[in-house]
C-alpha cells in the first residue's frame, strides 16, 4: 500500500508540468474522467486511480458514481492490490445491487480472495474464506454463462491440426479456484500430520492423519496416509509403557484391517504395511508370553 502511494506521488510530481498534471490541478470533472478512462485503458492504473478517487468524491450519490467506482475497483485489481480490490468489489455489490456489473463484481471479489490466499505452509484463514465466498457465488449464480477467458486451442482431427476457440466461464473458473484452494488445505493437513510423524509424536500423527482423511476423503495420497497410520500405530505401541503395550499393539491390527479394506495387494505400501502388522503380532505374542511366565 505504501509503495503504491509513494509511486503515485512520484508520478504526479514528474507529471506536474504535463497534460496529466494540468488535468489533475485545473481540469474539469469531464476532463478528469476522460483522462482517467484513457489511462485505465492503457493500464496506467497508478495515474488513473487518483483521478477516479477525486471523481468519486464529486459524484457521490449520483448515477455516474457507479461507473467510476467500477473502474476504481478494477484499477486496484490491475495493480495486483488484491486485498484492496476485494474490499472494493464487495462494496460495489452491496452499494450498487441493481448494477449491470453486479455478477462480474461478485465474481471478481472471489477471484481477488483466491489470488490473495496465502501459501499452504502459512495460516490458511484466507484460503478457507476464499473457498466459502466462491461457493456462495456459485450458489447465487448456478447457471452463469459469463465468460472469464477465451483461449486458443488446437486439436487433431483426421490427422489435421484444427485451431479453435475455447471459453472458460466464471462458473468454470470458480470451480478451478475451489479445487486449487482445497489443494492447499489438503497439503497443509498432510504436512502437519507428517511433522508429528517426523518428530516421533506418533499419537498426534495418527490423529492428524485420520483427520486429514476425514476432512478430505478425496486426498490424492490417501493410500499413503492409511499406510502411515498403520506404521505410526505400530511405532506408538512399540515405544509404549509396558502396561499399555498390549492394548496398543491390538490397535495396529484394526488399523491394518482398515488399510487392506481400502487397498489392493498391488498397492505401493501394501507389503510394508503387512510387515508392520506382522511385527505387531510377533511383539504381542512375545509380550503375552513374558507376562504369562510372570
């Protein structure tokens, strides 16, 4: 934010003797609007923003304010200031609910939240919010056919390369956004559980791996997680105090049973999971013999 204002100030200072500077200082409202639109279309959002901001104050409560605010929102979007753009797009939908731009601004609000969501290893509050708001958009516009992007694509027909146009709608893009955002949450859930495994807090790892599957049953590496639950269960039992060992070794068998219910012998982790189940059986047998003698 500070960088934008500093840059904006420099632009204004440099342009003080130019046409832009003259319009900023002495131009009529119509001249300011024309200049702002011209700069906006050139993607010169830094210089367009102050003009749109001045005009918003002038036309507050008047019909023209809607179009000015629309460009104002997009100027922040064009600058990559997605948090501010999200705020203004949301504000637009609340203040101009009869506008022809209402669906577009509703979509751009979700699009800004998506772009502003943090990397998976950081706090995911923004990601959760982006998913919720994007789903809300889909609920409000379930049959939307508004075009987000037109792509040039090629396909092979009878050995010939045919070029064609393919469209991505707001609806398509929202579904893509949700899928990508959910991917961050899946990665976060798995990495958190894996961390517990690496620091040898096996009980916490078991609980976290199970929660990951519960929250995201479509995990790409669900089989690996189910295997790690078996492995952690075994290691948790192995290093348990004597009084708890038998009870915890028996839990390995139930986790293994769950693993083989969901995975075939051809699975990458099947052999190793079976090895830990067998080790648990051997340790339980040894443990029971010792205690029988005692």
